């Protein structure tokens, strides 16, 4: 039996074979990633290195470009990775170990990413690695480095980088101009602006506005006019910001009428003035007393629908307060409150000043609750204004409570804060509390200046606690506190007031040993004290010291010595001293002239001036010296 042979099927025609092949299922081609998919993958990636590697892989897909949002999404992971590896070479090796090829595009993406994230040191490190990997930085990389150098304050390095760039583009000049103008370096900004024009690049609106703003602040008026002419010749349209800079410059120079005419030109050119444009004009008009133009300007703003902002309201409030138009100032504050504009620290400081000097002084204790119960932003300046007003207006208890609230709000006090608190404690006759607070807090604060130390010494001297003042002064010296001549002069006055002449002379000698420069007020206190002690030798020695130290005698000094000479029966010397006074343009005081004998006094025209004699029989007239020395 014959077995049937297997027969092969006949070959298919070519067309039929092609159709059969096309009908078979094939794997789909790789799809282009989308920002949504990239962001989701980066967010879910458990490894920072893998997230950054995936981000770079997506950028290599044909036709795909990362939007700015994707850079922001991968930035946290990239920052953590950079913090972990530490350097650019380690970062590149990490990526290379994950299979990421290091290409020029890799460097450009990393530069852009870390530049966007503010990791400027890493950006500079990556830029230095590019030649080591055989890549030449392009214009984008150079511009990134240029911006980084300028942002980090390395202006000299930025200029060298700019000069090394053989083909700077428009963006290179724009970066240089932006940072130089922001830094107020007008000479260099002017040079780069001229080079930009010479290279054939016409500045854009942002660059021209930056140059215009810098020139209007620190350039000359002729340079500003030349810049203005350039904008007309080049066909550039003046923006509202440029008009504003020009008007503000004219106002700073006091050319208010020119500034007002420039405002009219601005309106005529089709640019609408803003409140920022009108504020310097209004401020200038009010200061110059040109109230008609100020009212006209406010009226034109209202008709144009240009509402004042908090800065303009502050200008009006400050003017009304200085003009003592307190009711008008309060009306302005009510307008601020009604317009839903949030007051700032300057507004609150002005409001405190208005209430303090107006007939509404009784409302001052309400200010702390007004500040704390509202959403107003207040700082140390406002707190010091409130403290000072409460203290000077006779509300020391409220001032102390407000200080406690300040500390709870973590507002760090300064010297002005301490001074107001010390005065408030003194008003409540809590001098011991003031001493304890000074020793425990104010004296220990390195930010405390001589104003604080002079205040506690002044309080003690006025209370007659002169030895305590001397003790506090010595403690401050041991603590290396910032003392000045006023502090020593205050204690010297107290010691002479208590007839402690030896202690005062010893302190004065110590003052000289420490190199503390004595002024005329200090010598006046010493003169008065030594004259009251009738120590003529010490007076002569002190006058000699004044001459050697180059300290000139003032009216108080002369009157002190003349009275001392008269009481010492040295009439001829007193007459010679009066003649010297007249030669220097000074006059004896009324009380001094009354002590002068007729043969001496008749030859001089003794004018009744306001200088107080610093010596009298029994009366304590040294308060004038004390005020002088403490001012």
C-alpha cells in the first residue's frame, strides 16, 4: 500500500503575502510622553536619582520639550539628589551609572533646572565640567552663568565672562543691564547700553525701562534727556513706568511745575498716569505749600478713576499731622478704613502721632487693642511709636502692658523700646524695678546703645540717687557697654550736685584714662562744680586742659568763670573775660551782668539773653547744664 506523500502548498502571490503580513498584529510604536505623564511618574518615583534620570530620558524623546511646570515638579527630587552627592562630578557619575548618557543636552537641562531652583554653586560647578567632558558651552549656558554670577554679587567675574563671550546676544546685554541697573551702577549700565546699541541690538521695553529707572535715580538730568531723545528717535514708545521715573526725578529736584507739565505730556501721549506717578507730585506740592495744584491733582485722579493707594494716603496723613491739622488727618484715616485698604506700619505710626498731639489724646490707650485685634501688620517701629506716645502722654501702665504684649508677639525690642519702658517705670515711681530691668535685660543686650545707659543714669540723678548712678556706670564699664560722654557727664553732674567733689574729679580722671573724649558740656559741668567748691587752682588747671584739648569755651563756660572771678574779688580778670566774650560775639547773661561792678559793666552793652548763669548763691541752677549735656 502506497503511503500518500505530503505536498507543500503553492506559494502565495506577492500582493497577497503583503496583505497577510499587514494583517498580523505588531507591537505599537513608542508613544511621545506628555507633561501629565512625566509629572505623575516623577512624583511617584521612589528614587530621586531615577526621577531625574527619567526626566532627562523624556527630554531626549523626539519632538518633546519639558514645560516650566515639569521643571518645577522634578526640582525637589533633583535638589535632594544634589544635596546628597554634593558636587557636579558626583552628580554626573550618579546619572551615568543609571544609564543616562552625558551629552550637551544633559548639561543644558541640568543648568536650567538648578538655575531655576537657585542652586547657584552647583550651576557654576556644572558649567566648569562641560569642557572636561568635551563640550563647548553655547550662548544659553553662557547667559545662565552670567545671570548666576550677577545674582551672587560677583560683578567682576560676570564682566570677565561677558568679555570672554565672543558672540553675546541680545539676552546677554539684557541680563547685564537688568542687574547693573538694579544695583544702581549707572556708569557701567550706561557703557553696556551704548555697546548694546553699537552691536545693533535694539533694547526691549523691559531693558529700556530698567535703564530709564536707573538713570532717573543716579544719572544726570542731561543724560536723562538724552535717553528720552533716544526713545523718540528710535521709535520706542515711552511706557507708563518711564514717564513715572521722569516725573519722580523732576520732583526730587524741586522742579514741580516741569513735572506737572510732563504729566500733561504723558496724558497727551496716550499713557494713563497711575497712583505711583501722581504720588511724588502730590508730596512735592504739599511740601511746597502749593495746595491749589495738590487739590487739582487729586481732582483729576478722581475723575480718571485713579484711586489713592496706601502710600498716597500715608503722604496725606503725614502732611496733615505735620501741619497740625489733626481732625483732617483723622478723616484721612477713616477714608483708609472705609476703602478696605490695609494700613501699614507707617500709617499706624502717623496715627499714633496724630492722636498724641490732638485733643483725642485720651484715645491712646485704645491703640494697642486696635493693633492687636485687627489684621494690621505692625513692626518694631510702630511698637516704639505706641510706647513713646503712651509714656509721654501719661499712660505708663498701658505702656508697660504693651511692652509685655510685644515680647509675647516675639517682637525684639531695641534701645528706643528700653528707654520708653524705663521712663514709664520711673513715672510709676518704680525706680528699683527700672534698675533691676536695666541690669537684667537692657544692659545685657548687645544692641543697647548709649541712649539706654544715659537714660537710667539720668533717672537716678533726678531722683537724687547719685551714688547709685556712679555704681551703675562702673558696672556698665565692666560689661563693656557702649558708653559715651553724655553718660559720664550725667553722673558728674549728680556727684557735684551731692557735693561729692573728690568722687567727681576721680571719675573725670578715669574718663580721660579710658580715652573718652570730653566735650564742652562735660567741661562746663566740671567748671561749675569746681567753681562752687571755690577751688581756683583746679579751675585754672581745667581751663588749661580745655585749651590743650582744643575744646572751645561757649557762653555757659564764660559766664561760669566770670561769676567765679567776681565772687573771688578778681574784678580785673572778670572784666578781661567779659571783653574776650565780646570779641568772640558772646554776651554776659542778665544774671552775670547784675553781678558785675559798675566800673566794669557800664562799658558793655549787656543784652538780656537766654543763657542761664551756671553759678548762683544756694540755688541749683545747673539743670541747664544737665539738659545741655544730656541732649
